[in-house]
């Protein structure tokens, strides 16, 4: 069974403050031109998206450079809705053997990954850390230490996923970005397989 955990791209899709908003403009129509065709305008971190290491490090991998092994993983969906933040203590209590990605189910709450949580993850086999929030870390910290810790250690960040209809547990995660050269991130179609 496949479960789509992608947030639809549409007008008013929530974006990180200051990021470009999603725009879809009709250029040609069936009625006038015989076919439909639209133009897209969006940021590389619009909707459900992956952050590549290039997001914070000019000498690191772009989205187009990513090894495909990062994009198909054994995933754990962890319910963190009862927490204020996700720290090393919480993550160390999870069963991560054989797990390559962890997705945090926040149930609409602003729950972030702490620096201690990021430091713990960098010493595991986790290739992707994901969240339902538009930012995996505390939005009040403008230095982005969690992003830098994870991306420097080749743990990709998957943000703005929809786990509202997903039970905690183990899944296979598929999340393929567009192959955009020199891009720091890309929207993805993220899907879990039960």
C-alpha cells in the first residue's frame, strides 16, 4: 500500500518566511490554443522538499548530485506530538536498527529537532530526517545549527510532509527531487509504502 505524504502545491501553500511563494499561471488553454500549458514559479524549498548539503555549504552536493540510495530508505515514523522538542534522549530510545530515515509526526505542533538530537543522528545510519513543519529546527535560531550539523554529515532534511493520515511505525520511504543542477533543494513527491 502506498501513502502519499506530499503537501499539494497550490496558491497560498505555506512557505518559510521570506521564501518565494508558489505561483501557477495558465499560458495556453485548450479553448484558445488547442492544449493546456502553465508556467510555474516557486522556491527550491516550496511545499514538501529536500534540503541538499549545498543549502548551507557552497562546496557540497547539490540536489542533482545526490546518490539515489538517499532517496529510497527504510523509514520510521515517530509520533513526537507530546514533546516540546526532539532531543538526544528521545531519539536514543527509538529502535533505529535497519532504519535509514526518520520522520517526525508533529500533528500540527511546532516541535523542532534540537542540536543534541542532530548530533545524535549524525552518528547513526539515518540518511534523511523529516518533519511535518516547514523548518526542522527552532525557527528563532537564525544560525541554523541543526541544518548545518545534519547536512555537513550527509543527512538530508525533508520538510513540510503530511503525516496526518499515517500511523507511527516502519515504512519504506520514496522521495525523489527534480534533478536540478546546482540547486540547494527541490520539491519532492514523498510516498510511504507499508
